[in-house]
């Protein structure tokens, strides 16, 4: 794993990826600091991070689009399978290298509250709590990008899908206001999501029986619950969209609340998508 980590880290610094990623992140946060802390004379640095969340839509796909898809395109992924380490160690090594690339500009950003503290009242505890949450939020989004990169050898396609997913998650709370909250609409939406889940399972495992079985069981469960009490589905879909929003949980830190449930949620997302990435690579190995 250490060898994979070092190789990935060197490859990022030998290309423009690490420098472009850091430049975009620092520039966007710098603009936010100028608008909020300097021009508007607002002492809350966490507002800058809330403003800076939008840059994830661009920089996360830029960082993760080639992490595994490039290996598949150049057929060098076959060399990874011959290494005396497990697939999980390969994925974790690549993921840790991405985290280091992300952490470097974030360390520079961490100096900003101390600088502003010299010229005004800055809430350091809230600022650094928000910086920590900003890091974990980015780590969760990076894990999603790694999984998407493992599904295709086309870097452009991986980047496009990542942009769409992150953008959808960013606006999920706003979009939830326009989603049907009726019980029937929720049931239909859940059935569509179950079918999509079945398609993903079939793609990853090549096991049609497992995919069909999961779909049938889940759809039957939805049908039984709706038959017993369909009112339980009222407003469920908008609530799911709000609950799954990674960005909405970050705003609790911006408001001065250190939400441990949000941290646990981010760590769960990281573990889940890294697990899916491992399964995606394992599927390709045995194919």
C-alpha cells in the first residue's frame, strides 16, 4: 500500500493535477475571504468555507477522474493485480494520495483565521471546526469520485458523471422543495431507485439472480408497507434528499455546531464508496 501511495503521490506532482487543484481551491477561498472578511468586514471565516463548497463541483472531478480510469485505459491495472497486496490496499493507497493532495492547500487555508485574528475578533474554535468538517466533506466527495473513476476507462465520462452527482447533491435540498411529497409519487420514485440499485449490483457482480433478488425483495417491501399504511410515504422523498445531502450537514458546522453525526455520516460514505471501488476492481480482475 505504501508503494502505491508513493507512486500516486509522485505522479500527481509530476503532472499539473496537484498544482491546478491547489490553485483552484486557494483562489476560490481567497476570493471568498476578500468578499466576506475584507470587504464586508465579517469576522466569521466559516462563511468563506460555506461559499467555497461550490468549488468542489469542479476540483473533485479534476482530481479523481484519472485515478483508476487511466489505469484501465492503459491496461496497467493488470500490473496492480500482480502486486503482492490486496485490491483494498491498492484502492486505499490511491485514496490516501488524493487526501494528501487535498490536505496541502487546506493547510495553507488553515493559516487564514490566525491572520484575520490579528485584525479583528475571529471565532477560532468555530473556524477550525468548520475547516475540519470541510476536510472530511472533501474526503467523502473524493471517495465518490474514486468509485466513479473505477467504473470506466474514459476520464471525460468519469469527470462528467462526478460533476453531475456532486452538483445534484449540492442542490438536493433546494430541489427537494420541487419534488412530489405525495405518497404515490414517493412510492414510484423509490421503485425507480430500487431498479437503479439493481442495475448497479448487476454491473458490479455480473450476478443477475442477485440483482433481481434484491429488486424483488425491496419492491415487495415497499408494496407491503404502502398496502398497510401508504401515508408513511408522504414527504419521505424530500426528507431522503435532505438527509443524503453532504453539503447540508456541513452547514451545521458553519453555524457553530460541531455535529458528530455528520462526521460519522461522512466516514460512512467514505467507507461505503471505497468498498464499492474495491468490488469494481475485483469484478474486472475476475473478468
